[in-house]
C-alpha cells in the first residue's frame, strides 16, 4: 500500500484526505518512482477548487516531484532503477510512490538535489517559457514581476536580471520585499500599501515597462496595463487573487496598442523535445548558480491540507514541498 493524498470533492483545503492505496506495477512505457520531494504549486489549488477540471473524482493532485526510479515497464529505454529523476506531468504527485510515463521524466544533474528540483521544476519551467518563449527578455528591457517573493517570482527575478533586464518586483510585506531585492530586483514596491502602477511610472521616469509578468490575476490586472509602455506585453500566467474576467479589449488600444497573453506551461511542454530542452536550460541554470534555490518550506505529505492553507493565505515565501 502507498500513502497518497486525494481530493474527494471540490472545495477548500479540508477536502484533501490522506489514504493508503494499492499501486500496480508500471504499465508499458511507464516507470515507478519512489518520491523524495513533491512540489506544491498554486495550480494544485485550482484543481482542488474545480477552477481547473480534473479528469475524474476522487483524484490525486500535484504536478511535480523528484525521486528515484524503482522499476520500469516494458518498452522503456534510457532509464534504469536507481536513476535520480524529476518531472512535471499530469495529476498524481501527492503520493509516496507513483507510476508515471517515462517521457515525463528528466534525469537530474549531480549538482541538483531532490528538494531543489521538486521545489522549482514546475516554477522554473514556467519562468523559462515566460522569459525565453513568451516575451524574449533582452538586455535593456524593463520587467515588472508581481509576487516577486513567491516561488516563480524569485526565479523570474534572478533569471531576468542575469539576462540584463532592469527588474521591478512587487510583494506584500517588508520581509518579502527584502527577498525580492536579494533575488536581483533593482526596485521593489509594496503593492499592499502603494499604487504600484504610479510607482512604476515614477521609477521609470515615465518610460514604463516592456513586459509585466503577472501571476496574481484579478487584483493586479488593471494596474499591470497601466505599467506598460506602448506595444508592451502583459503576460497573465496565474490567478492567485482570482481569475481575470469581463475584459474590454478596447482598453488595450486606449492604453497604447498593448498585448495581453495567457499562456500555460502544459502547452509549452507538450512536445517532448521542447520539454527536454527547457528542462536542460533550467537545470543547467540551477547547477551553475544563475538561479539560486533557497531552502524550501517543508510539510509532511500527510499535512497537505495545512500546506494549502499556508499557500492560499500568502503565508509562504519562495517554494514549498511535501515530503513523503
């Protein structure tokens, strides 16, 4: 029997239930891995609440983890028992042991630990497509990162700074602003006490930003548009404050022929070759120190509900992992 955490019905963190379930041997094309660390992400809460539909009920949430290959199914090549691996894939990560398609697994470099990998893999791949594929950040660009002290935000800030951008970060407390500054932000704004769009105009002397990376959603959408220069791009990639709705497209013309996009990681990693390429760039940046991964917050797998409460209550900084 294997310990898992299941969502029995849509709702708050209280719907997460610990259970012991039987796990079959891996099918053809699958690998069974013993998980050493499991990543906690806001997308987990979207599936839990029903904002994102799950394929069935009950289901095991979670999209990323890292561990050791135990056994392999028929037809699997390039992997063997004992290999250290990381993945982001479909639901099912909240488990001590799981079966997963071999194509979802990426081998870990020796310099990257299980905890580092599980705490930043999904967030880091998100940062990779945001910085290198959605809007290609170059030296001289002015970048605004919301929730700069969050898991994705800290990676975005470090990587954007390494790419030569001027980075402005927002966060909701003095402690979080310090983390954002340490991660490479040239300027920081407390968006719980300040008008961040007005501060952006002040900081840039009216020049505003080339791109805004916004994982917050509803509460920051209007101000994000006001922070962009003509032809600037708002990349909305998350809904921490609720989904953006009721948008009048005419506002994009009025504010300077702006671009808005709503990408998702799963679209970007749908092709195996692209997925492996993105993972290689990310893990390489971690291994060579371009991205410094802080010690993640840890919760026992059985306390996943407590972890969700902390995440949704903005009580976490950086990344958080569940440990079987």
